[in-house]
C-alpha cells in the first residue's frame, strides 16, 4: 500500500506542519541544499526540519547535484553531511541528479557519481538513495546497480502511475499538488517502502507487501540451520507469499533461487533471484515455506565454477578491453562469465566495485 508524502524546499516558504500532518501526509523529504559549498544550503532547511520534527512527520532529505565527476559527487556528499550534521532521518538522504549537462557524461559516469555520493552518506550512518526522473533512470543512471549496492530509488514521473520498468521505493507523481498548510504547489510522492525509525541504514529482517515494498520485522524469527545468505535453492511449483504471515499465495515459482538471508520467520524464508542480491534492500522476490524448497548449494558474489579463474575488482577508470588485455582474455568472455552476476554488464559498461570473474 502506498503512503502519501511530499518534498519541499525554500520555494514552499513558511509551512504549517501541523496542518500538513492533519492532511494525511505520512512522510516529507526536505531539500538540504545543492552544489559543493555550504553556502548553498537551503535557506529553509533548518526551519523545515524543526517544523516536521515537531509535527511528528518522518523525514528524509535530498541534495541537488551539479557534479560532473565522481570526485565532485563525493565533495557534494561531504558538503551535504556538513549541512545535515547532528540531524537524524527516518527516510534516506537522496542524491538528486537531473541536470542536462550530467546526462552528456553518459550512464557509467552518472551511475558512478550516484554510487559515490551514496557511499559517503551511508558511511556517515544515514540511509542513502538516488532521485532521478524516468528518463535519467532509464538512460543515464543504472537503477539495478543502485539497488544492488543497497541504496534506494526515488523516480519522478508525473501521473498517478508510472510505466518505468525498473523497481523503485518512491514515486514523485506531481509537481502541482495541494496540501493544507502550504501555500501554492508542492511536489507529491508515493512511498512503497517502510523505513525503520533508525537514522542508520540497517537492512535487518524485511518483508514485502503486495506492492513489492519492504517493511522492517524482527519478531518470531530465527536462524535457519544449513542456509545462509546466498544459499542456492531449487523450487518446483512452490507457492510464493508476499509476507511471512500472508494466508494466500501470490503465485508459484520454479527454478533456481537464492536465500536472501538465514532468517526463518513463521516457517518461511525470503528468496531472491541472484546470489549477489542477498541482503540487498529491494531485492526480495518473496517468501516461501522452508519445507517446500530443496537446498542445492551456496552461491557467492566472487566464486566461480572454474577453479583456475581469477576475481578482479573494478576500479575507477577501468575498461573491459584493458582488463581483458591484462589477463589475456577477450571482452566477450568476461561479459559471458559475469552476465548472471551482473545482468547490466556489456562490452562498454562496467561498474566500480564489481568483482569480475576472469
């Protein structure tokens, strides 16, 4: 079920947050600033933060980016952290990437900038995510890479629904909304992921509702003997459930899946489609009864069936052609060997931090 939210900045002026809350707003994302200087702090940030906190509205924040390199994105993250120092958020701190000049940098650079920003935000103890419009997430930012890294996705596409093909945690559906307590237009959002009240990003035990979102749960769970995160599972017409307590199944699954973690809740475990997705927020396929699955083995993000293989970690500036030359192989062989682990890999596209089987 979607929750109602808004995002605000200095352009909304003075806000009566008690009226905003009474109008059914369940979360608010506040602009903290833009660019790489603390002088670019949103002039209403502190006021908006204090007002939303006093009204008991869960908050997140976003930082508008003008970065044109990974180094500049990291600088923006450091500036953002300086501005939000001492403040806590239930929702993520988002990297807002939407400048046309950034699109000209290409998908790899834009994605790496987003990942670099999020890495610093998460290291400082906050949840981290990326905001972009549908076009950016489709053509310039690899949403799968953002999700695989454990960060959240907030897609802007106006209309009550979006045909964006990727997965996402939040949807900005209007820039002309109306909410009590705010004069003029305000951006409207749907939230599909329930975030814990903790400021830090702890994946913990999660369950998905019928919309595919996640919510925190920790009761009645226990470790599952013989199964760890990434354990390979074989399913044969196994019923899939939207949560650990759902009475009716959401369909059936067959084939190879992997344990999302080692926790059993009400006799069920979470599954995912790739061993490298284990433990990553937003990558839970659903819940299955443990008694219905067969344990096939353990998956790994770095191992290979070929005992003579080498694992190489991609660093900034790498290209597949250079890596292939270094190890005396071909680009096509590297792509083929890593396609199941990294579905978005191509001859021209790799990501910093990927552990490639050579």
